[in-house]
C-alpha cells in the first residue's frame, strides 16, 4: 500500500482479523454534533490533493505498509512532537540523536503552512500505517502514545485531535497492543474527555476507539472509566441529538458493543438503562420513521437499518424488553412500519421488526388484544411472510406473532362486521400462508431442534385458530334461513378449501 495515498475501500493496509481499520483517506464531514454542513464546497483544482488529505512524496509511495523503512515511520513520529515538550527530549534520548529544536515551531502548536500542514500530512500517514501490525508495533516502541498524549494537551485543533484518535483507533485494532495502550499513563482519562468535544469527526473517532477496546481483553478497565453518570449521560445525548450519519453509526456501534460483551454489560448496561437508554433508542427510531412517513417510503436505509438492529438487540435483553413492551410509542412505530406499502424493498427492516415484536409479546401480553383487532396490521404481517422466507429467525418470530394474534381473533363475535372483515382478509391472503408453509416444511423428526419446535408450535396454533374462525363463519353462512345472497358459492367453496387445508396440514 502507498502510505498516505487515497484508497477506494474503507480498509487500510494490513487489515486485522479483529476489526475494520478505517483510514484517514476520506471526505471529512465538517458538521457539528447537532447538524451537518449545508454549505457547498468550492470545486478544487483537478490535479491538486485536497488540503485535508495530503499525498506522501512520490519517492515514498510503497506497495505495502509493512515494507516502509522504519526510519521513515520514526521520522513521522518525530514530526508530530511539539517543540519543547518533555517527550521531545525523551524521544531524542531513545533515538540517540540530537534534539531538533526547529522540528515544529510555533510554541508546541502544529505549524500551518499556507498550502500544506506537515503535521497533518505526517499524522495522516501514521494513521494509515497503524493499520499494519508490524508498523503499529514499531510505532508503539517509538513513543507514539506519548507523542499523541502531549498533542492532546497542547492543541485545541479538532483536526489534530481527530488524527490522534484515528491513529490510536487503528493501533487498538491489534489485540496484542491493546493492554499496552490501556496501561499508558493518562490515556484512558484523556480519551474519555474527548466525548465532551463538539466536533463530529473527533467524536466519531472516539467512539470507534472505545468500541474497539471494549471488544478486547482490556474491556473491564475501560468500562469502569465510562461509568460516571456525566459520561453516560453525554453518550446518550450525542446518540439522541446528532444528525451526522457517521457519528450516529459509530455511537450506536459503541452501544452495541456494550450489549455484546458480557463483562462490559455487567458494568454499564443497568446504569445506561437508568439514564434512559431504552427511551433514547425508541425516540431515535420514531424520529427516523417520522422523516419517511409523509412519503410512505423507507428511503433512509442506512440510518434506519442501524437503529432497528440496535433496538432488536435491546429487545432480546429481559430488563430492556419489559420496558419496551410498555412503550406505546414503540408499538405505534413498529405498527407503522408493518403497514408501509413498500416493505418489499427493504426486507431487512421487516425481519428486525417481527423479531422485536415477538420479543415484546413475551412481556407485553396487553399488546395482543390491541393488535389482533387491527386488520391492516395483520394484513401487513401476511405480506411480510414471503419477504423473510430465507431468514429462519425472523420467520419463526413472525409465526409466533401470528399464533398470538390469530388465537385472540377466535373470540370475535359471530355477528360482528369484524368477523366478516377477518374472513375476507384470510380469503385474500391465504395464498401467502400456504406458499410459506409449502416451501418451508419442518422435518417430521422426534428430536426437533428448539427453533423447529418453536416454529411448529406457532404454525399449529395459527392453523387451529384459522380452522375455528372458518368453521364458525361457514356454519353461520350456510345455516338454514341465513344464506347470504351477497356471497357467491365460490366464496363459500374457497373458505371450505382453507378449512380443509388447515385441518389436514401435516405437521
């Protein structure tokens, strides 16, 4: 890889087995925490590198970061050292060379030449090189952490802090280095302090670094550092208020990491719940749905998919599911997604929604009567069946929901118009049910897996409920003196066919 050169993909040289290691070669979003920049950037000259993305000299462009001359990497680290700092002397002693007092003028602040900033150029290249494990180890052995920390203390530049955080984020992607990074004196507190910045790019890199270390074997110490109420409150505030898509992605990924790591969950989950984690997540989802409700189209795929995945994770946690099941706002939002006409364009959303609903029904028995009488909602569920046929977990969840709702529907008054509408819905949508059952038959084995047994129970309960409703309706319509002239013989026959299919379906 050519150090410092622009790249097409999101990964850098020397990809690691643990985490993606994003590079600094990207368009910088200049938005603040609350909103993205609406301005239009001026067109740049065609052959000139953007100022935030300097190219390394052509003589230094190499094919692979691991082949970069160590002296070049060390020289880049030296270039980042603020003049007159203690680390400058320590670095010179370690390298056995005289101090270069003119290496970085301007009283410790990175210099700002008219067209190109050498500090930023060197920092970006180091950010890139840190993706390579050999280069990362070399950097660690040559005081890169000390250099980064002193820069945090002497600069107010958001760009400098972003680059420092980016370098550390890539260093932390190498599992063998995480403990050393975590033990660096003053580093943990410094990183946590960055959560109180108002720059979206810095915050994005802070969350990326924190998510990385929380996945490592050093997660416990970092979880403890994040425990203070003001820190957790700030995290939730950022998640709930940012309009920057990158920051939203990184902050939610951080929260997902908290949920995924049992050691971290034991420390941070309950404090986060106490701080309003569930309500923040629900409000975030409601806000995204509100943005698309006018058009009835799910056109914000990246953000909405991210939020739905996170709420799905939360709904699988007992303490969260119980709170979520009592949220009328969440039920309304999920209901609106199920009823949207363009669901076929985003099957992943449908899968998340039915899994969330199935999880909520376990704690929210009060939800069933309300939804079972909502025929457009039930129609939307039937429409989802073919969209999730290849997703076993989502399909099982959907049949679980149907079993609850259809069983409740058995209590519909025979003389009510609701029964007529319910039967009409079954007549119009039963093909979807039949196609799903025929394409995904459960093996007739005594030792079924837990998932297959769960599915079998859901299907069996649903078909029994359909049988019950159809029997009542057919008996009512064909009883002596109560023939309904509005019904054709074909309608009655179709109802009988559904009844026969349900009665004879071989489970």
